[in-house]
């Protein structure tokens, strides 16, 4: 395999975690990369969320799609994955792909060229995005991993999901720090939302009830330069 | 019928003549009423009446207790007395007089106080309030059958203007009475109100305004504010009533030691309690809600006689506040601990002593608060100032001197905010179609917007219509559209609904209700009373089982449930006092100048308490005291660190900004700064390297370090990532209608319902940094949270006048700020450091390498 220098640096041993025995890089920008599979997973892009709000009268800046794609472009350029899995809610609503500005569509297509691209169906975008390449699937199994949008209620080893937009909060020295995070217990991993306008929900919220083995729950909080692994016992609700 | 034409009367300087004219100006029933009461109308009341009857708008400046309210309403009442009765079947008349006050409570209070003379004189006048608390059936009825006099707030006026029957509702309007004008005009509410008045003038061009104000530094600004600025520079008439009896103010010369730092004034509790016992009713003012909670707690600890002492601040539940106000009016209380919620001219009870705990931070504010005692103009008010620390002794002394001199330090009026204008434009559109040219003319008639450029106005229209983005993506979603007839109209009824929900300029920090449950029930407890509201970020730092002080009680934190902070009865040591974001006033420029003057002049120390004068003498001996106009910078080593303490006396906000900028510069100079802390008087920066050596080697020199150019790139770079800018942006975005206000019950209901203002800010800043809303944000932040203009003035003032003193050890003057180290958080970039600490703790406990797949089945 022809690792570029940047990729070799990116995949330092310390950044690797194990999910159901598969090695993965938890990137501080909010994506997962599986070096052995050359697979990059990203979740909850929520493209065209801005225009979705604008339709209902909240004229928030129309730059979210551009911002999200720019960040996605950067991680794809760094890892050069063979496979990209977009874990659902790729568009904020069913009409999102259609509304997308031509320049953004072109940027997205350039990113997709030359690699296998899977659109996992999400609750916001159950159908295939209009006029875009890539394969739309309900879920995807690769090796011991299962990619789906909403985490299943039953325990599934090796499940990678999105949907919940996890964040975690700690209090240190009387100050509260809240960050988006990956949440995992070694068997299952829930990815942070990647989109520029996506909010987040604390991993201790009841929406996550039953999803994790609490004894081994870890929040991998996104920092400015690295990921911070925080054990579940240190986390705070809210 | 207009009295003005019949009794046109020239204002003269001769009071006697004015009295003689009372009979001419006042209708017969009024004269009889005054006589029956054994009163005679005050000169300024008649003078105001005469000017109003001559068709003028008027500004009345008078101290509390001068009968301002009655003066303000006399023109309306006399005119209404002559108005023929409405015949049955005749159409209902519109509002005759609109009274606008900054506080809901004030409107309610006026209804009570005005109702009495109206009844006694036997006037056929209806008076009603309309506030956020007015039930909807009453609002609807008011629309159909308007009262003669409507008492309301700026927000309600905005709502009335945005309704499609506004023109009819206001067509009979004669007067707008604006109470506490000095406090209204300095905020964004004032901007909204100024725009509202401009709209009313469009409906009724001959409308007259009557402004009631406490003494201000620049009455001309207020006079212009009251009338249309088409033509520019027009002013309302002015009537000034000289202050009443000089207040009797003293500074507590405590038997106890005055502390170096802190704000609690705990040392003075026994003496404060004595003072309460010696007076009928004592009003205790503090600067922040935290101080109010603390003082209240301490007083009850000292309250052996179980005197009725109550607490009143803005975070408490409304019902609780009303009960306190009622008890106060009934003279059932001996003391009330209050923050600025009680600042304004509300007339309650027989207060015979005002105690001000902590320095008043501004001479005008002191005068206002002291005005509460003995609400009669001719008796001296009695007040005691309790400085909480040594610098505050100097500040209290300066404030006291200033009050005797009648000095005024009200903040200057600022240019009309663009977020407020955006809200108003949408409101106008909700009221009916508008022509952009005409609206531009109208808006420029409002004093804060008199200098508004057409290009900016057009950008505001564009913002209201489609968001005003360079990327023209939202044309099809426009909120307002220009039709073929050239008029702008709301594109969808939903737009008007959204506008009504979001009107106003007061954007609160996200807050949680504090819900009380029985002890031992934990989070399962339900249904207890709501004690008030607490800021979300404070609640988030609490751990279940933590005890904190709120509503005068020690509460045990149980947890956060939806939008509620659940608490039960608490007890024990280690009680946390919530710190609130708002309510901290920085030291006023004027007072800062006075304090610097006092430091420089050892003759003036004679009036200071001995322990404070002694402190200054030792400072002079061990270091130096700066000359008036100089900036003293001390450096000294302590422990394994090097400290730099500067004494600009420009207030905490300006010092914080300065601290941020100095730290950046020292970092570039490789001095390895570790942090800084700022107070109202000084700031301290500490570093690993010897800063004095750097200054000596001119790497950089001290004057270079303090050069004004720090307000250029350094400020820009720091600002962009600052949480302060994000907070300001959120406020602007809500006011401008870009994002919706949060309402209790709807928060955190879902991840996709709202987009957080922080995320919008980040995206907008990186893609369109010149967007009109970001411009508005920067303007606000520079003036408000950052106090950049004040910092700039200071830096330019001290150029060439920086006095560096290197010491072997800490100086007496440096002690107060050094004691603050560790109490305050240092800088925003440190969040990742906190995460690292937490992550390292885990690693330390669990051993290294533990993270990498210890839960996985395969080894790696």
C-alpha cells in the first residue's frame, strides 16, 4: 500500500481504537477511518439544512453545504479512502439534493469520483439523493462491521451508527466543557454529526438508554488538535 | 378642543407669575382638587402644561419626589377633562395618551398612583395597562374599546404598531409620555422605541412627546430624541427642576478591618444590622444578584430580632417579587435587599435609609438609588455607603464628592443598532405595505438613526427580505417582497406570526426554572414551586448534592430535567453562590478619573478612614503612587513566576480586553505568559519569564507593549474566536429575527429543531465576514462587553506617561488584584487543556495504552 506521509502520520498508534476487533482511526474532525479496509465513514452531513430552514422563513446563512463539503474534502484528501460510507441524514430533507447549488454538486461529484460511495438511508433522507452517483443502501456490512443510520435496539457487535449526534460534557476546575464526540463501548460506535449546522445530544440523554455497556462506555471528545478519550464515569448530563 | 389656542401663555422665569397663571391653565376641577388637598401646583408642572398647550414637546428633568408623574400627565388630563362625552352609538375613540415606561412594574404602579387623582377630581378618564402579562381577552377588548390613557412598555408599542389596524388605533393620539427616559434611551430598547415614535409621528404628525428624566449629563441629546430629526437638530422644550435637599450620605467608617479584595462586605454585617434596627425601613442596594443573595443570607444569620427582611432581584419568580413589592408598599418590611430591579422611580413605602453595599460604580447611579429614601423632595435623603474592599473606599469617597458636586456620568447615547432596525422594518411590513423611500425618511426622523446612510438602510431591507447574503440563494424564500406598485409587503402570514413571537430587544441568557421538590425525593420529586430562574451555564457546573444559594435559601442541586433545575432543601458548608453574567456595571469613566485624582493627591487622604490612608502611605514608601494621568506598571517576582500589575482604573471590561491583548503580545515576545486577572481598578499578568528584563532590553519596551496598535490586528484576531463575540452575535441574531427566541418548554426538545447561534456564527464568519449582522455584532461588542473605545482612549492618554517600577516583592496596591488570582477563569483557549487534564486523569488511573482497544477481542 502506498501510504502518503500525511497518512502515515495521521495513523499513529495512539489514535487507533478497536471496534469489534477492527482497527479504526478516530479523527478529531469527526470521521472514522478503517486503514485495513481503506474505508472512511462520515455521519449526518445534513447538507442543505440552511435552505431547508429558509423554506420555513428562517433565513440562516446559505453557506452550510459549502462549509461541510470543504471539510469533507479535506479528510478525503488526507486519507484517500477506497470506500466512503455516508451514514445517513446526508441531506437534511428529501429535496435537499435537488436544491443544492450547481457548484456544490460539482464539488461533491469530484470527491466521489474513483471510489465506492455508499449513501446509507437516514430518517431525513430515506430515498436516494436526486441525480447523484453512489449506491443507496439501508445498511451495509463490511467484514465484522455493520453500518446503519439508527443504532439498533438489540446489541450488535461492530455496529457503526449515527443519528443521535452525540456530544459529551465534563466539568473540570468548575468549568464545563462540551464537545461533539464519538461514543463507544468497544463493541458499538456512534459517530458525531459532521454537518456544519448539526446540533448535538448528550450521550447520557435517555435517547441512548440501553445502547452501551456503561462500564466500558467511552466518549472520544473532539479537540482542536486531537481526540480526548474520556471514560463514561467522568461525563455529566445536560 | 385645544386649550393651547385659548390660553397661549409665555413661559417666564418668574415663579410668582406662574402661580398666578395656575388658575388660567388649570381647569376648574383641578384647581379645586389642589386646594382641597392643601397643595398648590408646582411651578414646573404648570410650566410643562403651558408648553404642551402651546403645542411643544417637552423634556422635564427633575429629581425623584418632584411630582414628575403628575406633571407628565397634566396636559392629557386637562385636555381630557374638556373632551365631550362619547354619545351612545358613536364610534369608540382611539388612544389619547400613551405612557411608556421601561418596567412593567412601573406601569402598574402608575395606574395605581394616577387613578387616585383622576377619581378624586372626578375625571371621565379611563386608564389601562398593557404589558406582556395582560391576558389576551383584555388585549382584544382594548383594540375595540381603547382606553383614554394606555400605560405600556416599548415592546408592546412595537407589537401595536405591527398590527394592521395600528393607524386607526392611534389616529386620535395626542401625547406620548416617556417615563425614566434617561434609562430607556441608552439601550437597544431605546432604539426600538425611537423607531416606534417615528412611526407614530407618521400616523399623527402633530403628536407631542413629554419626556420625564432624572438629571443627565447631556440634556440636549434627550431633547433631540423626543422630536423628529426632520429637520435635523430640532429639540423639545426643556424644564429643569433643581435638586431638592442635599442628601445626607456617609461612608461607613468601620470598626472592623476593611478587606483587601472581594465584594461581600461581610465584615460590615453587624454594623449594617445595627443601622437597620435604628431605622423604619432600609433599602439595601447591591450591584449583582450574587451579592444580593449573599448579603441577604448574612443578614438573616445576624437577625436575632427576626426583623422582616426581604430579598428582591430579577431572577426571582414574579409572584415572589410582587409579594415583596406589596409588603414594601404596606410598610410591612424593615429591610429589602435589592439589585437594579428596584432602581427606577418606583414609589413604595416609607424608606428612610438607603444602604449601598459595594461601590456604586457611577455617580448618577448613586444619586438615583439614594433618591429612594424619603420620597419627598424637600427632606434630605439619608444614605450609608459600605465599601466592600479598600479600592471601593476610594471609589465611594469619589462618588460621594461627585454627588455633592452634582456630577453626572450617564453613558453617551450610541448610534441606532442595525439589528433593531431590521426588527422594526419587518414590524412595519407586518402592519401594512410600505414604500422604502418614505420609510427611510421616517427612520431618519428618529434621533438614533438620524445619520443612517441610505446604502446601509437598503442593506437592512435586503437582510429582512432574503438574509442579505452575497450568495443569492434565498430569493424564493423572501420574507418581504417588493410588488409591482413599488411597495414592500410581507410574503406570507406566517412571517407576521414569527415576528410577534420574537419582538423585543431583551435577549436573556438561556435560563432554567429552579423547581423546588421535597428533600429525599431526588429527581423523582415533582410539582413543587418554581423559585425563579437560573442561568443554564451555572446549573451545568453543579453536581447532584452540591449546595448553592438562591432566593435566599440554601438549595441542594438534584439535577437538570428538561428545562428545569431540580432542587431540594440544602444545608451545610461549601455553599456555592451563583455568578450571573449580567448586572456587573463597570466603573464609570468619570468616577475612574476621580479615583485617580484622589490617589495622586495625598491631601485628600485625610477624609479617608485611617486604615485606608495608611495603605496608600505604605504604597508610597514601598513603591510609588501614580500622578494623575500617568499609568503605573509594577513588576515583581513571586514564587517561581514573574508578575506585571498595571493600574489603569478603566473598569473590568476594558481591563479584560487589555489583559487578553497584552497576553497575546507577551506570548509573541516569548515571555511565556500564563494568565491574567482583571478588576475594576487594575490588572495583573503573570509569566514564566522576567518581563522587567524584557522591557529593559526593549524586547519589547513597555511603551511598545502598551502601544495603541494592539487595537488593530491583535484585537481582530482575538475577537473572532472570542466567546464574547459569539454571545453578542446570538443577541443580534435574535433581535434581527435571524434565529428565534428560546421559550421555556421548547428547549432541547430536539437536535434538528433549531440551529445554534454559535454554529451560524462560525459558518457566516468564514464565508461572509462583512455580512451586516457581523458588522452589527462587532459594533456592539466593541462598545459593550469589550469596552474597546474606553481602552483606546486610555492607551492614547498614557502614551509617553507610563511609569515602570520594578520591585523585589509585591506592593500594597497590588494586593487586591493578586488576591483575585485563581478566583476567575483565565482564558477561553484553555478548554482543550481542561479536556487534556480529564483525559490524563483517566490514563493515570487506568495505565497508559489502556485506550487502544482494551475492549476489543483481537489484539493489535
